[in-house]
């Protein structure tokens, strides 16, 4: 997961999207999706970041076709079970699609939330 976070930070830096609170949200989204793949889907096969003028899309591909299901509510006082709530809260949309022998779980963030505000200090 550390490599995934590092890869994401570098990509955001390369795109000029590294100095906002939302850029840290993107790193946390990657971490949550990678953790879920590790815990529930035999690990990540591929991490894909796609960016265009309107959206950053994060995809974590794994080796199972079982789609994730967000529990109705996290259990108070119990560890775990909050990953998809975090994904839902931090992203502007998320979902999953199966293909062949695996699936991709994705989350999207609007690019406008990642772009730095230009100020006199910049």
C-alpha cells in the first residue's frame, strides 16, 4: 500500500494537483481501495490513475468478480467495516465493474477540487 500511496502522490505532483486537501483525500482513497483489495479480494493486480480536465479516476483491479457491498452502517466500537464509507464520503462517485476473472473498484474526484488556487504566494 505504501507503493500505491507513493505512486499516487507522484502522479498528483506531476499533474500539479499535490497541494490541496483533496490531494490527500485522493491518497487516502487509494489506500482504502488497496486495503479492501488486500483484505477481501486476494490483493491488487493493478492500480490505475486516469486524469483529464474534469476528473481523476482511481481504479484498483483485483482477481475476484465478487462486487463490494457497503454495509448498512459501521458497527460502533467494532474495528473495520468503514472503508467503503470513507470511499463514499471522500469521492464524488465510486463503483465497481467485473471483467473476465476480476473486477475494478473505482472512485472519482472532480478535477476542480484538486487544482491549486492561484494566490499571491504561488
